[in-house]
C-alpha cells in the first residue's frame, strides 16, 4: 500500500504533473505537484482513457487543486506510438513524448528497476523539465496523423524488399546444401524441375515441395512489391508537381526523386529543426566527444536517430562525390580525406553526409543551393528512360 503525503499548493501556480509508465496490459500513473512531493501512484487498464481522466480528477482533489488546474503529462516513445499523445491533447492535457534513450539512469551495473520506480523517476524529471531544465531529456516531435500515414508506403516497400530477399536466400541455402545453384526469378520452377544432384538423380520430392511453397511466398512478396513501387512512382511524381521543396531537391544532380521523397516524408521539413545540431541529432550523425581532464577523444557519431535517413545520407554522400565534382562539399572532402587510406575515407564520408544533410535541409526549407552544386530541370528526372534504368540515382534502401 503506497502512502502519499499531500502538500497543498497555491492555485496561482498549481499544476498536476503526470508520468505514464505504459505496458501492454496496464498503465501506471505517477502524479505529483512538484519536487519533494511523494507521487500518487495508480494503476489503470491499458487504453482506459475514462479511468485516466477519473484519476486526474481524484488527484486534483487529493492535492487541493482546482477542477480546472493545468495538467502536464509525459510518457516514453515506444510501441503505443502517438495516439495517446493526441488523445491527451484533445482532452486539454499538455503532453510530452520523451525519447527513451535520452533519459538519465543510474550508472551502477546493478540497480533496482520496476514500473513504480520508473514512473516516479519520470514524474520527477517532468517537474524539472517544466521548471526550465530543458536538457534533462529529449522530447520527440510527434507527427500529425497525415504525416504518419504518408510514411507508410516507402516503409512497406522496405519490408517487402527484406521479405523477398529473405525468401530467396532461404531457397538458395536449401539448394546449396544439395550442391545446386539457381537464381530465384520467374523461371525458377522450370529450372528446379530440370535440376539434378551431383549423381544425376532428381531432387527429393519433399524438398521440391518445400521449395515450391517458398517460391509461392516469394511470388506474392514480389507482386506486392511491384504494386507498391508502381504506386510510389505515381506518388513521387505527384508530389514533385505540387511541392516546391521537392522540385528544389530533385533538381540537384545526384539526388533522385525517391531520395528526395524519403527525406521529406521522414521529416526534413515538418519537424521544424531550429539548427543543424538538432538535424544531425535526429538522423544520428551528431558527434560524441569524450573529454575529461587530459582525456580528449572523439567516439564517432551517436547513431541515436533515424537509421533509415542515416543509410540514405551515407549513400547520397558517395554519389555526391561522383555527380557533383565541382561543388564546395566535394572539394572539402578531397582536401581533408582524398589522400587518406580506406578507413580515413570512410570516416570522411560520414562527415560529408552530415554536411550534405544540412545543405539539403537549407535548400528544401530556405531555398539555399549548396555552393558549386550543379542543377538540372527537375522534370528531366521523370522523363521516360530506357528499360532497366531507375527513377532515382539512389536506391530506396541503401546498403548498410
């Protein structure tokens, strides 16, 4: 049984602070009115917003707050996404979605951890954040329902690409165990029937049946992928005709329509970055210096960000050197890393990716073209090309 010591506060500064610790079956709420105040802990069923509102009312009476007192809440970004954030805003609650990896924790190797302790700690940090300690954690900028829905098409393509590749690798592995190598494509069934083992005997019946079932799954994934890519090409062209930011990005030599689409849909503009540090931190290209006393070293990039955009920017940086040889960015890279070894060039390409990301953001948001960069008519990227060519010079999913 939790005992709560109630401290009544002045209604002129009265605020109810609420921290949610979310799980699949139940939510734990930690409610307080300030630092030093033992939080009121309550459990509610997951998704029961009516019970949550009732707990808010009871907490206000318990702490002596007015019925219309301000309520500020927070929860960690995770499996529940942003629907709870939107529901709380609609009910008049000021809510913050917190980046889980930015929350400070005890550095001891072994420490106590449970929902009660986590909710209590989160409530304490919420109060500190509201009192002006902005570095206590990082707050996520939730997308609107429309912005969140707009990200689904290219993400679905990535899932289908992975699924198709996984099925093809599994079929290839099964055949390799029998000493046979076949390419998985539309002619796979015909070639499978003609395949023979090392001694000239046909493949075992059960193995052939399994391969045929795997191939049916591969065909389904391949068909869905073709439909999704066809829809993506239509959506990309439609976006380019309507969006000036898309036109400016596509007009750069070395940046294709799909790459520009991915940048905009993942939040290059709608996240409203204040400076280049926020932008680099979002993508995971921010530096991580480690300095203490005489120790001063750089541990590389943080990688605590959007891995999808980080892979894309790495691929774009390599392409930039090829397609924009006269640009200022290319000159900077060649001067700093051009004569280095392989490792040095790979480190340099990450630095170039960060600079290029900032330049693309300035181009899309403020119409500032990278110095020395060559541009083309954006409509040329959508002209019909010979069979086998791609719409974009950059694949939708860059290799890791």
